[in-house]
């Protein structure tokens, strides 16, 4: 017994003092046992790598998350360059990878840790990062990753246990990129604008249809990218990724977002508006990808596809480095010069490519449980068929950018979000009156139940008016002509789908503040009509044409009130004004 005790003691001592303990050395293979690395294991693993290979990697921490822990960033560099500004000056592109935004979909956690380990342990592989950098966020939704269960992802084929989609505030972080309710998001803004990634991958696992491929991916919608970037991505980058995956023996298809109910009827490019990771990234001319492995395939297979995808994107980025740098630089310049910006898009159903798609026969069958018809993917009957791939979008609403936006300092929270995104803000030096273009919100819809912590607005209509507005010392002046213009327009134009207006940052103006008492206002209303014959005429016309109005005393007084100087100009007036010249 004593001998055995001594042996155990020696093993323990060896485990503690060996520079690379056995447990950590095998961590990158954990996925093979249908297990995903826990937060603690994974951060300990990156920490061990950072100690073992200090020349080539760093484990950094930033800010905080809603669960009080920081966000980690693990950076791998082939030639020991770790300063973001130096990397940008040298033209070394950065691939940033985000994992576990949905911690129930942890494939990227394990694939990224294996990729980092392989880079550091295999000098030949590390050569790929001679003039490029890989920056990994091991866990983005740390909060959800700490909440483990086997029941978080129904019918997902492994791992045994996984995290939860919501974060500490029960938010889906992949809807939070502009509204930025979560501390995780605000910390990410800092990381993103410090490292200014060239390429960005957000790792997920699908829901929905089944098909033969273990892996699919979304590319930032190319029509929505800056035009100089869009053509290049569509013609060079994306085909290179598909070809390389094929050559590596891991063929993939675009994300299976069905046009109708099954892939046979065609698939549609996902429209990534700025609330989503890649929609946010591409506002800054960063090329985004959402990796979506197929939830019905075994976890170890999915991890290996996700690994291969990240390696492939990195290889393509490195190979294209010089051309990419020139194209992106041009896109940044074009963004500053661009006058018109589309705010919304519509799928072009007249254009599509044809894809060879390896799916399964689909049929409808009656559910044994509910007795209703349901679609079944017959995995015993694989088929290859040509399907339509709708991948073009047409701009709908287009606005002309102003020379500047002016934001009253009462909306300091909005200014703070702009600052976090490295938007240049100036302050108004003294109290002054400026002639500006203002929007009145004339109509809008609002969701009926809370959506991601908000009563989101949509279908917003406006009318414009030129008005003199009094500004105070310290109000915010946002000059356009920045390489952040696309972002500024998307968050400050109220009609944009993920604008701060739609996400309720300006709801105060939607409610009238000053009212009247009918029995006292009646006399005033009579006087107003007497002094204003045109108003009196339109009032009489409305009474004659609208019987309900003719019977409604309050509505008649309200009609006159809202056309009188008593009615506040600020009701429904969007507080951010546009400076036109
Ligand atoms: Zn997801």
C-alpha cells in the first residue's frame, strides 16, 4: 500500500512539474471521445500553450462579459509579431475566429484548440503564419458555456454535454452586434477594432434540413459588401475555398437556407443584417463567414470539418495577401467617398446558380404521434440533384449620407456606442442654432412581444424637414467621410433594420408630452381658426368628409391643437439631425 502511495505521489509530482502535463497534451483530442472542452479545460489548455510556446502565441484578456469573466483572445503568429498596429503597418492579415457565441454549438471550440495546438507543435504548419496572424476567441458567450447540459440541443449528434444559447442576460449574442446590450458585445467591439480583422469566422452548428454534407458555410452576402470587395470575394475567394475543401476530401456547400421547405426547391443566401456577426463585420470591410456544421452528423466529424474550413480560409487569406490588402484598402477609401448607401435588400428570385447537391430523398409522412403531415429526410436514400441557389440581392431603400449627423448629448449612450466602434466624434464648442435636416417618424411597426430584450421597430417611414435646432455646448457632431461611414449610416438612419432607432434607443420621442383640456382649449381653438382661414377651411372640409370625425369632439380639438403652435415640434421628431452642407 505504502509503495503504491509513493508511486501515486510521484505521478502527481510529475504531472505538476512537467512543462506540458499529460492531461493538457491530450486536450486537443478530447473531441474524438464525443466530448467538448469545458471552459476551464480550454482556457487552461491555451494557457499551457502560451507558456510552452511564448515566441509564437499569446493568451490575452479583454474587458468583461455579463458573467464577470473577461473575454480571452489567443493569438498565434509565425514570426513573433503581436502588436496590432505593427501587423496593420506590415500588411499582415488577421483571421479572427469566434467560438461558442451559441455554446450549444461548440464545434469551433474544439476545432480551434486543435488548430492552435497543431500550429504550435508543427513548425512546418506554422510557416503558414509567417506573414499572417490567427486570433481565436475561445469562448464568446462565456455565460452560456458555463451552463452545461445534455439537453440544450435536441437531436444534435454530440457532444455528450454542451452549453446554452442565451447569455447571462438571456440574450442571443448573435442578434446583439449593433444594439450591444451585453457586456460581451461591448468588449468584442474593443477587440474587433483593436485587431481590425481582415477575415472573420463565426463557428456554429445548423438546425433544420438534413443532407449528406457534414458542413456548410455562409459568406458575407456579396451584393451587400462594398462593390470593389464583393466582386473579388465572389470571383476569387469563395471559389478558392470550395475548391480547397474539395481537394482536402471534405466537400462542402453553401449554408442550406431553404427557399421553400426542402433543399430540392432551392437554397437562398442568408441576408446578414448588422445584428449578426458577419453583418456587423462587413460594415467595416471585414470579410465574414459563418461556419455551420450539420447537427445530425457525429461531433468528431463536424469538428474535423470545422478545423479544415478554418485552415482553408487561412490558406486562401495568406495566398491572396497582397491582392487582398490592395482590394481592402480600396474598399476603405471607397467607403469614405461613397455618397449613397442602401439600407434594405430584396432577394432577386429571377437569378440563381445551379448547384450539384448531395441530399436525401424527402417525402411527407404522417406523424405517428400527432397524426399530422411532416417532412422526412430519408438518410437511407442519398441522392445527387441539381438545385437552384438564389444568391443575388437587389437594394431597396437607398439614402444619401449627410455631411454630418448631430446627436444631442442627452443621448450619451448612443455616442458611447459610436466611440466603442472607433467612430470619430467632435463636440459642439458653444451653444448655437443650426439649420439641419430632421426626420419625422410618420409610421412604424413594432413587434408584439419582446425580441431580444426589445420591442423592435420595423417598416419605419419618415418625412424630412429643414429646421433650425438649438444645440448646446458638448453636443456630438459626427462628421462623415470616415472609413466607418457604412456603420454610422446603418446605426443612425432610423429606417435601417438594425438602427439604434429600431432597437429603441430613441423611443422617448414617440410619445407626446404636452396636452390640453378640452373645456378650456375650445376657446383657444376658435381663436386659432379665426386667425387662420386656411386651417379653418381644411378643418371644415375634414368634418364634411369624415362623419366619425364630425361626431368626435376630442378629435376635432386635437386636429386644431396639432396644427397650432401649442403642439410640440419634438413629438415623433428623430433626435439625430442631418447636416446637409
Ligand atoms: Zn448558432
